[in-house]
C-alpha cells in the first residue's frame, strides 16, 4: 500500500485547493520540506509545489482563476502564488544541463523522477499528490527519514561537485534531522571541503547562520572542525570556540532564551572585536549583524557584576548576548525597560552652570552615579545633581 501524508491542517487549506483546481491535480505535487516535515509531525511553514507546466502556463492558469502570481525565480522556472494562507512557490520540473559547483544551467522537464534526481538529499526528494496525499519516493527518502539519516541522492562526491554549497547544507540537515551518520557523505564533505572557497560569501554566511540557529548544533560544528570543513570558512575557530558554543547553548537553555545565530557565531570566535569585525566583513553580514557580533566579542568577565548597567550602555540584546557568553545572570534584564536619565542639560544651565563643555561633564557625572545606584527616581537624581555641583 502506498504511503500517504498524515492528516495536517495545511493540506486542507481552501486556497491550496483553489490553486490545485486552477492547475489541475495531475499537474501539481507538494514537494520538499512541507512533505518531509509533515511526515515528521513538525509544523509546516512553507509549502512548495512542483509542476510539469511551464511558468507562462502556470501564470496564465492562475490568473484565470483570480490568483495573483509573482515571478520570483522565473529564469529558473519558479513562480510564487500569493495566497491568503501564505505564498506557495511553484517550480517547473527541471533537469541539469551543466553545473560548475556554484550555479547550474537547467532545462525544463516533464518527468517527476528526473526532477527528483537533481535534488540534494533523499529526504528532500519526497513528493505528494495534493488530492490523494500519496507519497512518491524514488530514492529511499522515507527509509532515510525513519532512520534519521541524511544521504545524498546518488554519489555524494558527484553531487557536491555540482554544487559546493551542498557540503554546508549536508551538515545543516544532519544537525536538524540526522542521528545516524552517513559515511559516504562525511567522507565526501571532508575530501571536497576546499571547494567551499569558490562560493559567494553571502551563500556561505546564510548556511552557517541557518546551522547555528538550530536548537543544538554543537556536535555537528565539532565534527565540521574535525573533518576540516569549518577551517575553510571560519579559520578563526578552534576547539576552544566549540566548547564556548556548548557552554552558550547550555546557558541559553537554562535561561529559556531562544537561540540566536549571531550570538552563537560570537561564541565560536575569540573574544576580540577586531577578529569579529574581520569575520563579519568577510561573510558580508548586515550592518546590524556586524554590530551585534562585534559588541558580543567585546565581552568581559566583569559584565555580570551590573547586568542592568551593561544593558543601559550596550542595549538589551547585546547585554543578554554578553551575559550568556560569560555565564552571567540574565534574569534582571527579562521584561526590563531600559530607562532614560531624567535630566536635561537645560536644567544644569538653570542651576548656574555656563552652557558648554561643563554642562556635558556634569551630565556625565550625574549619569554615572545614577547608573551605579541602580537607576533611582527623579528625587534622587536631583540630590545627585546637588552633590556634583557642590564639588565644582
């Protein structure tokens, strides 16, 4: 008996039924993550579909049915249907014409198995019919999913030669879904690790951050280091960094703080701002990401002495990062709103201080005392001002 998807809310979405009706049930199959995650009982957030219809036909049929489309990847055969329950990427069946490890030239195809054969891992090459929910599995993906094994479709080295990023994707999927290691995949990733140097920094950064954002990637990161994969993309990381990552994950779990990939990247790196800045630039992280990892790299052992003072100076997120990285207590920062100093320069001038640098100096002294005393009320601030002015 053919295996079928288990009952799931997303498979009953009326907007998906409308999409299938517009395209024809024989012309649509759910594919990839939605099928895989539904089989595992995980929440399905994104639904992808495959079709033998070419993009122009997809657009025309959906337009006729009143469904708006966006040509998000039209050159590669992908059209996004904009639906009330969430967008659905619809990709025409493809076959590889040529590959160079960084990009592929593809041609449209009409054979479902041929399309599945060009995907990376067996657990990502599972298709499901939208009407019957029957699963189509040509490469043993169901067995691998049951065994918690991430395995390349076909010969591992060949698949990596086609797209070098599959090395990092293997470790990310292994960290998320795997328990049983696949010896062929591990050997191939180690042997071809140097090919990662030819990839764009953005693609590498995306995969690394996706890996670090998983619940507990420490064992996988340690294996990447041992196999010589991690040194190719993050040569700054050694065993000390991996152990720091383990401690951070334990601290996050104990505090009930969700994982953050930038915080975890900071754990892997030496606690040196110039190193963090160089890595952030090399990976072409966003401005916000660069600032966060650099602030985390400036952590010190005494950060834990005044957590709220740290948060006032560095911001809540950076303070939490630094406390978790150094083993400090983040409890004082949970649901705490960073206050503003209840004092303005004009008030200092009104007390007889000439406008200019002296006012700024008084404000800094008052603010420093206010922070040290734990952010007292306005009445105490007024007395602090009196004390500072008497010292002038």
